[in-house]
C-alpha cells in the first residue's frame, strides 16, 4: 500500500509530533508514504481571505505535483490542508474561470492537473484501506482503562469529507475502540476550537477551547485525541491563560496516531509525546496475567 | 449642540449592485435564496461576539448595504468552521460569502488597521508568496510586531513551553523552486496585480 504524502507547514513546525507519530505508525502497518517533492503551503484560511485565484493556484501546484509523482492517492493529515486541497479540487471542477486560471498558471511551470488524484485523510485510509481488523492484529498493548475523548474539530468533516458524517463522525471512535481504549461520549466532537482566534481575539476564540477542555474533564476523559495540528496547539498550549481567565481545565491532548503508536508497542519517546505541554499520564497498568 | 446618530438606514445608504457583485463570486451563487431562518446564526460559535449575525450579513449584502458589512467585525470573527454551510437548509455556502467579503474589505482597505485578524491574513499571504511555506513562529512574531507587541510579553509562558518541547523551528522554511511558484502567482494576478495593490 503506497501513498503520496503532503505534510503541510504545521507538521514540520508546531505540529511536528503529528508527523513523528504518523510515519512510524504507517510504517508499522506496511503503508508506504512518499513525501511530495517541493510541496508548498496549502494557503489555509488566510489565502482565501486575500485572493481567490491565488489561493486556487497555490493549492493546485501541490495537486499537480502529486499527479506527476504517480497514481497514488494523496495523504493529507492536517485538517486545514485536507479542506483546502479538496475545496480546490471542487472549485476547479465547478468553475470554468478558476479552471482556466489554474491551467494557465500550471502550464508556465510545466505542470498539469486532471483531477485524478484523490486527497485523503489518514482516518479514511486507516478505516477503509488498511482496515480495523489489520489494525487490531497489531495491538500489543491495548489501551484498556484509558478514557479518550474523540475530538474531530471542524475542517475534516465539514464540508467536503466523504468518509465520515459531518454531524456525528465515528471513524476515530471506532479506531480508538479497536485500540482497546474506552471512548468517552463527547458531543462537542465537531465543535470549533477557535482556530487562530485563540491568539488574535482570545476572549472569543480561547473560550471555545476552554469549553472543549472543560467538557472533556467533566466527562472524565484522561486524554483528548485530535486529528488537527491547530486544535492540538489550542487545546495544549493555552492552559496558563485559561487558568487566569476562567478556571483550570487540565487534560492532555494528543494526536490519535500517538495513541496508535502506544497500542502498537512502539517506544513512546519515538512518538513525539514529549512535545506536549500538558503531558499525557502513563497508561493505566496492565492487569496482571493470570496463569491457568 | 446635542449629537445625534441615526439608527435606521435610508435607501440612499445602499451601494447599488454590491449584492450582485458578491453573488458572482464563486461559492456565493445561492445568496438570493436565503429565507432568513437564522440557522447560520444559531449554529455559529462566534455569532455572540459579532456586530451583525451571519443571518443579518446575508440580508445586508443582498440589500446592497456594502459599507455596513465591509466595516463590520463579523467577517473577521468567522473562524471558517463551516458549521453554517453544512446546516443551511437553502444550501448557501455562508463561509464562502464571508471569504468574498474579507477579500473585498482587504482590497478596498476598509478593515480595522491594527486588528490582528486581517493583519495575520496579510502576513501569512506575504510569507507564502515569498517563501512558499509558513514558519509558524516567525509568523506569530511578525503578527505581534504589527499589532500589539506588549501582548507578546503576556505570552512568555507559552513561548517558553514551545521552546521546552522543541516545537520551535529556528530555520525559516522555504520551497526549492521559489521562482516557479512566483511565476505561477504572477499568472494568477498576484505579483503586480490586483491583490498586491491592496496590500
């Protein structure tokens, strides 16, 4: 099983623990990832705010490089990248004027885009290509007794995802259950974390993060599992401000791939867990094996 | 002299054709089909901070109240979570309308000057245009410098946390084929085109 891989800026920066855990986990499952040659920033939400055609061209360069690299699907772990690349695919198909601009811009760089490379999220690939049965076979250290709140955030399920439900996604729930974890009922699973407003307008943005943390604590979660580098940063890096503004809501937030690595028995120090500001507590002790 | 302020708009305050212009932006086609049900405002996690709710913005746009919407804080408080877009019973892509309004406000230079959100969008835009990639910590530092450098001091604990956990990349990220990307952007109208004029 082979995929092209688009890490995006965050997975090389503040969200590097996502890549540090994704790569060994995929390797462990026999999934081969080939990083796109000379990929560029997807444009995120900022480019769409400034210029529509440039946002389309920026994202399309990556799609065209992926087509050139081979027939493999493009794996995109960051939620913002996943949304932008899929949105651009839709826009190129739906709007002749965007299509024309993109074609012209790509032609100057000897690139082409035909739309044949699907942009996919690791959760989609893990559930639908790898399969939960294969994942289950790899679990050597079940996460028994670990209460996990599955937090999907906004941009992987809304509005372009085809692999899960926009209102009540369950792929991560099923994956975590396969790892042996106790999945906490978490109705805020697709609520917005505040995005970049946590830094720019904290009284509004950071409150959204605080609500997510408080609810996870109230429901007894030991840890929050996330799929997005910006969600992870917001839920992990603002606790001292949250303490000052409201009240402490301490719970660790890790990437779902880090929990997979732990369940597969991969060394914790190789899963980027030390990158957390609020550290995850050690896994609950394994029940003693009873000799028969 | 008693200062007075008119609280209701006259028809003459409208900028004729503005609604149609926004409607012609990709993603905004269904603007006119809004039934003003308010589902967008109810589902928006940030509408409680907005001077006009998303429902009101849609009504104002299609009634040509350009100056009111472009100067509102609403578009800048939209976090692009797309909740309104998936909930809208009339299939209006409200998030895309917000993007069209942000672009318009930046192009016309009517956004609040030191308000960090449009400044972040512009700094992000510039960094990608020059380097092809984002180095998050450099972006954050630029944002502080251009908006409120005192706020940086208030975030010192967070900065230490980022360094302690080794999430800080000192190297400025960039792509190899920067000229290739610059050429593509010029074709899209960037280099000396419409977007740059506005910045």
